């Protein structure tokens, strides 16, 4: 009888013209799966699909001196002698093989932020790998499961190493990319420079720890104050924004430009959405579809308005001339994203409480459920064990007055509610910003087995203890 029901269900789905992945979800329904899990089916692949091609890269982390910000030479730590580090571009299905060498005076790792990969390649020291010592090396190898915009950075002393300049971008292009006339990466960062124009040498200061992390006095795109993008009328570009700041949140204002978000944190949205009002927290990425239909020359200033009393210029887009390469194609933002309208009726699997207290190495500790994470805690039992391929509802209660962008390794989630009110975001995330005294609910279906980090992506908060581990166990 079960086989008959499954067969009838499959036939009806195919007759309706639905995707084969949803047919698999209907088969799961015949087997008695829960509706929230069924709704998730085919949202994104459970397994990578290697195409047999390996893309090989070498990355070296080392101190250097570069003309950054306003052209002044700044002492930094860099990947391959550049800040931002290299943008690695691969196609979906390619295997990425990175030979990493550490020439820093400190141990380090590379964490591939947002990439769903084998747990051993996640770059978390003492959890997924030993830290790479000065002079040491490590090989990262994985096949990304998703096309999108991702980035990489250290997960050792991140509040110092990222601030010194260690970050780069991984772009996983679709197997058949949409015909944008340009594909551009903007890495947004802020720098705290002293009176000599060098990086302020004190890290994890009491001020930064007690507030919203280290906010700099210079805001740059791709390491410069004068970034300009030149386009022609008639072009349609894909603009990938990455927030690599330790703590600063951005609210990009594109003015009169025709801008739509097509992907958040790497994954395509269900449909294009207006870019206005999106808070780009540390760790977040957004992919923008920008159409230049105005045939007059113009200069557009892109402004950050998160902190209203002090807006920051991010970059300029200059329209000059008319393009011969005018294109027309459907937006790639047409992913299956579960609505999970019944997600708030599901029981809360766990409520995480976020707060701070006095004590610890820095004089203040940031806590999750009254616990401040320390290095030795990697060997402790995880804060939560979840079964793979099962719907989970997590709640976060911000008991503090500070911002907390919460980042989960190894999995994507959908925001369900803020302060008990349902939220209808047509996209997944790997990082969500929590405001003062706010409560959020998220829904997810973890797929990848292993122990994964969860932490605040204000790096000073993570350094002072706002981290924990989540275990995904095989069903």
C-alpha cells in the first residue's frame, strides 16, 4: 500500500509539472515524514556533485606592507600579499584544493565561511583540525555543494588576524552562469588607524569588548576609499558584497539605482527583492542584480546609513557611454525556499540566551546560556545535538543591549520570527543580526554530520566567549 500511495503521489506531482525534488518530498510524505521537513526537500542539495575537475590554489599568509585606504603604506597580514586576499573563482561541481602555508608569527587556520563542506575542512582549531603553526602548512580540499558568494578568514585569534587583513573571497559560479555583463566583488571593511596611519596595535580592548566590537575610523571597499565601478548604460551587472568587518554593520543605500538582491549568504532567494533596508552584518553577503537602463551619464554614490549621525561613503558607480552588449534574461533568483508558515507551531528545540558578565582574561565575558567558551571547550560535549535531516526550531534571546550577528557553521537557516512576530524572508541565511533585547526564532534542517561552531560574528564577542558547538548526528 505504501508503494502504491508513493506512486500515486509521484504521478500527481509530475502531472502538475513540479520539480523532481518535490516529488521526492511527496514520497517522503507517503513514508510518514513531518510536513516541515517535507517542505524543505530540494531546497538545496544534500550532496556535492563533483564534475571531475580540480581547481588548485596556493595561499600564503604572511606579514607585508601595502598601499591601502588612501594609498598610505600600512603594515598588514595578508593572503598572497594582498588585502583583500585573492578571489578564488570556481564553477559548481569543481573540487577546490588549497595548499595553505602559514608564515605568520602566530598559529592560524582558514575557515571557509558559508561553504557546506566536510567537517574536517571547516578550519576550526582543535575541533576540526590542529591549528597550523608558524612555518606549517595544511591542504584544504572540498567540493562546494552550492553556487554563491562565500569568503574565507582565520578562526584563530580572529579579532586580531582578520583586523590585520586576513580575508579573501570564494566565488562558486553556477555551472552555466547568467549572462551578466560584469561580475564584481566588493569587500567592505573598516580600519582603526592610529595617528601614524597604521593599524591601531591594541586588540580586544575593554571598549571594543563591552560594546559592539571594534569599529574603525576608515571604511573601505576592496581596501580603498576611492573605489569606483565604471559601467555603460544598458549593462546588467552582478555585484557581490561581503562584510569582512570585525563588528561594523552596514546599511547600503544605492539611491536611484535599479538594484535587487538575488542571493543572501551565498544562496539564491526565491525571487528578487528590493535592496533597500538590508542590514549587512559582519559575515553577511548579498548578491545584487543591478540594471543600468538610464542612457544618461551619471555618478552614483553608494552610502552606508546604518549609523545615521555619521553616514559613510562606500564606493561610486559611474555610468559613462552606452553598452553594445545589452542582455535580457530571467533573474537567477528563483530558488525553492520553504515558507515554513507552521514553523512557529513546532516545539522549540532549544533556547539560547546571550549575555555578558565580568571576568575572564579580558575582564568581560560574552556568554551563551551562561557559559563563556574557551579553547579547552572544544573537547566538551556540544551545547546541542540535532539529528540530520530533521526540522529544528531554535530560539535566541538577546539579554544584552549590544548587537550580535549569530553565525552557524555548516548549515543554512531561515528566519521565522523577530520578537514573536512572524517574518517572511524569501531566503536562507548563515548569519542573522540580533538587536538589543531582541528575540528571534530560526528554522533549519541540518544535513551535514559533524561538530559545528555557532558564534557571534562580532569577533571581539566571539573571542571573549560567545561561541559554542552544535552536533549534527546521523539519523
